[in-house]
């Protein structure tokens, strides 16, 4: 979906990207992953279900960059 920035100067192409991530054991892990993704894209919408090892990110950032942010935090990105 296309999302106007508040300034209306440029457009972001937002993709819904779903990752399987292992190693998230508690709420702190979810917060750490969320924080890492928001550091990459402050406008990202992050939804995590650690019981399903699932991280969903709505962002215009490339999938590889999002995966790297999670991996650099110490979690295993499976897919
Ligand atoms: Cu934890």
C-alpha cells in the first residue's frame, strides 16, 4: 500500500513482511526485536507473536535489512 508521509513530499511503498524468528523467550525479547526494527525504520509497524516465532513487519525497508536487524540483536531468523 502507498502511504503519504506527513509532508506529502514522497511516498513509501509499505510491504507486509513475515519472518520466522527463533530465540524470543519473553516480553523483553519482543521489545528488543521491536526496538531493533524501529531503529531501522521508525515508521515500521511491528507485530510479534513469540509463541509462534512470528515477527510481522509493515515497512518499506528491504527484507534482508529487516532480517539483519533482528539477527544482529541475537535472534535466529529462520525464514
Ligand atoms: Cu526475553
